[in-house]
C-alpha cells in the first residue's frame, strides 16, 4: 500500500489518511502500552462528523485507521459504516485499514458483522505463550482463547496480519518467535520494537542480531520464489534499498500529513503525544477540535519537525533509515519523563536496525527484485 500525501500547489494538501481513536479503554494492561486509559469512547455522531470532514478533504483516495484501547470494545460503531461512507461521498475510494486487536473478545457474530462491512483485523501476538504473556497477560486460558479466535477469523478471511511487539527484555530470541509465527501459518508479520521504554546496549545488540537472522532467512525465502510471506518493516526496507529511497520522509511516521482524532474530538498531528503526561508537548501538537476547526496548516508544519527542536539529542550517528522526527522516541512511558539524549539516540538507532540489516544483506545483490504493493 502506497500513501500519496503531498501538497498539490493548486489545491493544497492531499490528505489521504486519518487516524481515529474509537476509545481509550482496554481489557488488558500491557506493561509497555503508551495509551492513557481514561476509558473514553467516541459516540456515533462524532465519529460520523470526523469521517465526513476527512472524506471531504482534498484527495481521491482515503484510508481510515481505527485505534484504541481495544477497538473492538466499540464494535457496535462499525455497523453500517460501509453504507455511511458511500452515502457521504460515493465518488472516492475509501478504505478502512486492518483494525488492530488483542483478539480476546472476538466472536462469530462480530466476525459476520465485520465481514459485511468489509473490515479486516490484525492481531497482537508476540509468539509462543510464555513470551506473549510475559508483559501482557498471565492467564493461559486467555492465550488459548486468542488462538481459537484467530482460527475462527481464518474461516472468514484466511490468515490475519500479526503485530509482534518486541519488548527490550525479549529481544534476544525474536528470530525464533518469528519462526514460530511462520510455522503457525501466518504470512504477514509486523515487527514492532517498543519505543517508550529504555533499551540497554545488550538488548539493542540482541535485537540487531535477531533482525540480521530474520533478514537473511526472509531474503532466502524470497529468492526461492516464496513471495506470499511479508515481514515488515523488512519488506519495505528491501524496496527502499533496491530503489535507493533513503530519505527520512519515507519512514513510517506520518507526522505532518495525517490528523489524529481522540474520542472527544480533539485533533493532533501525532498519534501518541496526547497520551503523554507532558502538557507542553501535548499543546504543541494539538491542531484543534472537530467541532471548532482543525488547523491543517499547523499540522503541515510538522512535516519538517525534528526532535532536537524540543529535547536534547545526541546525534552521534545519522543513518539513511532513521527518522529523528518521531516524538515517541523522546518519552519514557513508564516514568512519564523525557528520555536522556543517550536514550533518544538509542531509539533512533533501533529504528534504523532493519534498514541497515537489509542494506548489508543486499550488498552485491542489487538485481534482487521484490514486488511493490
């Protein structure tokens, strides 16, 4: 999937994506979660108002990203959403991205509704039971329930995308966990290192070693013609290396191009900053409210944002794959304080690990091909 946010000099910003928090409540208490659980829920009227506003912004193609909390706690709001989006603007292509879920509360009735609305899910699953439960849940029955619900999902959609969170304390065997997920038949896996907690040098090295192993194994799979497996962000970084797309504005952070709405209608230029106990940062990235107006021009200014504008950073290294504008690199979600310059540099380093791993693995193999999506 390729996003096309850019500025059309005739019409202004082409806004093709939006993030909407359906709620901030969850049925788990994961150790590393950055979401501030104040148990707020968006109502249908406000949700429809935000979607109507977004669809009417410039751009022929629209992507909607729903987050939580646990988004499925607001599953009732998804009923009828396909017809609503068609009614408000039938001329544009509007897609709802896979909604992330922990999978606990999924059932057949809910799946039938999602199928009717054309909505898919992605599941948070960190590997085998011990690893998955260590910083999430301690209940074996819940883990087994998640696996059963994933099997139920497969009956309707086939294997779902898996979001594999990498806690610093569990970085040392990531390659084995990815292998376990592949053995379970999953074909789309997203590796998501935790950025809100400090990483030691040993943990960073363990993560780098695991990523190097995963990258080599994945490249071998692709070379043998097995293109059905996608491991992200490695797949994207292969494309970036092959096409020499080294600029940091190609990184995953959409700061400056994608508005983010909270359940109460407040709008921000960043997906995470509103959850921080840091009034100055929260206010800085605020861009208004759906009821009183959203400041798109202010949002656009953040496309040139760099962390060093607000916090001290240690720029001892600069790599083509890193992105020094991600606010989530600066904040310790456990202590509620800004990271030290050294820790921020470590976050940037971790963000660059997959790119550098791919770049090293592909040296001398620039003719390697991979299809884009």
